[in-house]
């Protein structure tokens, strides 16, 4: 919230003692959200959708930022070809057959 209100990354680091890398990541999210607030979902490119999803923006968050309906956001995202996928991490690094693979979801 401090970054959204105009504090610099350096001020946040000084006040919180947070690692600069994390503050930079949060600042990038705040900058993206500010950019998104000036957008219309009709103007978002497939690359925009992929970047927003990679940064962790949910459809509801995108809807709130753009003033669009959440179901319209979902429809435009799907139309842009950005859909959830599930991937597997080999927890044994291929040394032997993993009995407990780790699954995670992402967007592509």
C-alpha cells in the first residue's frame, strides 16, 4: 500500500528493513496495477494477459482495476488463449521414480 501511495522503494526498505529484492518485486506489481487501471480489457493483448497472470493478478483483480465484469475478464483472457495449466515437478530430480510429485498450476 505504501508504494501505491507514492513512497519510494528506498523509503519502504528503510522503514521496514525488507530485502530490496522483495520491495522491487512489490513495486513492479504496484506499477503494473497502476498501468492496468488505465486500460480497457478490450485493448489488452495476449502478451498483456500472459504477463498479468505471471505476475499473479487474478481475474477479479483485473476486473476491479479496469472496471470490467469478472466474467467478461475471464472470457477475454480465454479468447486471448491464456488458460490455466498444471505442471509437475520431479521431486526426486530424476534419480529414481518419484512417489510424491509436486503439482502446480500456472497460466500459458
